[in-house]
């Protein structure tokens, strides 16, 4: 069941994602912003929801991709000067 919610003027339906997916997203966002306590909490919750180590690792790689692409692109631009 979904619940209508609003967060910073964004309307959404909480519960649209399954709990495991939601916790994995929380986990990797916390990793990406350097929020260790949040990452630890949401990793624990993701595991409680049935997340496997392969799913956790895949989620971490997805979180890394945008930053890695940004580093690659900046390096190419600087080297090309």
C-alpha cells in the first residue's frame, strides 16, 4: 500500500518501492555523501530486508559511476589542454 507524501514540495507515493530497494538507495546515497552513520543503519536494514552481498555491491558500484565519470571527464579535459 502506498501513502501520499510530500518532501520539499515533491509529491510522491511512499511505498512504491519495495523495502529492500528503498533501503539500498538510502544506503548508497549515504555512502555517496559521506554519511557513515546513515550508511551503517541503512545497510543493516537492507540486509534485514533480504539484500544479498551481490545486490549491495552492485548498488555501491551504481553510486560510484557518476563520480567516476566526472573524474574521467575532468581528467580528459585537463590532460587535453
